[in-house]
């Protein structure tokens, strides 16, 4: 009897151990399934203007509605006049068509950097003509930036879309708000990167483009209105804005960019009910309580599904 009892206890213990071993993979599988749920916060920077074009800065979370691919989303994050660090690349056209404006561009760029940069912010400066050249990497050292914009050198061609693509890729490696400020007439003559490649690079890297359009001769028969339209559309699609330098000069255009960046809303949401197999998700932000013409809401057109969405 003792032997049988002992055997029985051993069998029960073994059975219990087997049960634990058998249950372990199930527990691990459940744990792994929970751990690998991949829901990313989508961040949208939003600007709102009224009928007169004035920036509106007093709205609340409840004023906004967000739609992804026409499907409503729940706002999980909301900030007014966001203090998210600013990463800004200033890209200056130094081609022959804008050569006469280089001194003005350098002075205005210095004023802009001194006005907008806070200790937590970083700026890089690139120039583009036949090639794209980085004059200074990201820094908040104003003396370094002053020196960089003082080194502008002109050349013949205009690698505009290369500048947008390379500038966006550089910004994409950073956290926070990512802004590319372009000073150009919009005439791309290098023909290396295309408009579509430039726009995709900006959207994939979550870059807002601000286009400061410097038209050399307004009534010139050779004026590149197609290039100007490209700069306008790039800004619209990425949530930025365009300004004509002729409307008050470059200093005023830079000041408008600064005001725009200081009066932004940050809206974040975790995508729900996504359309399967969609490469590019379109995002629309509205203010439901307002009449259709009361406010103008500006944000990026959307984001690519295969691009990691980083929280700030």
C-alpha cells in the first residue's frame, strides 16, 4: 500500500508538473499577443484662421473632430500653442535667378533665427543651387547660424526637389515638430528628384513645409508660375503655408512663419477602424460647431501606413 500510495503521489506530482509545462506556452502566447498589439499615436499639427485670415488660438479639444479615411477618430492628445520642441531646416535658393537677393536673404534669415529659436529648439541651414549643401547641422547656437547664412554662394541650376527630399530626410531623424522653410522662386532646373518624390519624403518624415516665394521679376515672361504652384501645393499638403516675399519683404514673410508656428494645436489619436491594405491614410480635421465659412483649418493631408509614427 505504501508503495502504491507513493507511486500515486509521484504520478500526481508529475501530472501537475506536466500541466504547468503544458500551460506555459499558452500563457506565453497570450502574453506575446498582448505585447505585440501595435497601435501608434498619430500626431497632427493644426492651424486655424478666421474669415479675415487671423490666427485663432483659443479653441479647446471639444471644438475639434478628426477623421481618418472618412472614419471618425477619438482625440487622445490635445495641446494649445504647443511647446513641443521645434526642429527647423532653413533651405535657401542660391541659384542664378535669385542671386541679387542673397544679402537680403542672409540678413532676414539671421533675424528669423534670433526671433524663433528657444533653447529647446534646433535649426540647420542648407543652400541649394546646382547641388544641395549643408551650411550648418542642427544647432541652437545663434553665432553658428549667423556664420552659416553669411556663407551663401550662388550657382546656376536649382535643385529644389533635391533640397526638399534631403531636408525632409534629415528632419525625419529628429523628434518633435519638424519644419522645412524654403526660400525660392520654385523653378527646379536640376531635374534629379521629382515633385512627387519631394512630397512623399516630406509626408513620410512628418515635415511641414513653409514656402517663401521669391519672384525675381513679377511681370517677367519667364516667370515660373508652375514652380510657384508647386511650392504652394507642397505647403498645403504638408500642413504648412506659403507667403510671397513681395508682400512686405522677406523679414515680414519670416515673421508670418514664426507667428504660425507659435499658434498651433497638437492633436493626437490612436487609429480606429482603419481601412485594410491602405498605404496612405488621409486625415481631415474639422470644427463641427462652426459655420462652414467661419474658420479655415489647416493640417497635413495624411500619413503613410508603413512609416513609423513617433510620439513627441
